[in-house]
């Protein structure tokens, strides 16, 4: 179910939004909804990456296993050169 929420915009910003909407044949309302949806998706992905990094750090602290910079760089170089291979497995560092 959709609910109405208000967003206060200064006149200059609203005028820009309206002009963009006219150029794209969209309403200012549609542009605002789309911008908010895209922003939320981007921020949720950022938060997910942060959680994954925190979990990886905790795993490393528990096990001491990781992948060295040199190993990852070599793997990325291989991928860039077109050599497909599995991601290196973590090992005791």
C-alpha cells in the first residue's frame, strides 16, 4: 500500500525537477520516487558490503585465515589477461 509523504523543496530545486520531468516526459512525483528508490538501493548495498566486511574481519580474527595482497593481485592480473580461475582460498597468514 502506498502512503503519501511530503518533501519540502525550495523553488529553484522544484523548478529544476519540473524542467527535467518535462524533458523526460515524467512528472516531478515520478522523478522523486525514482530518485528515492535508487538512493535506498545504493545505500542498502553499501550497508551490506559493510556487514560483509565486518563478518570477514571477525572470521579472520577467529581463524587467522586470509588472502595476501600479492595473491589477490596475481589473481586479478590473471583475470584481466583472460585466464579464468577460482578465487584464492584463505590460508593462515
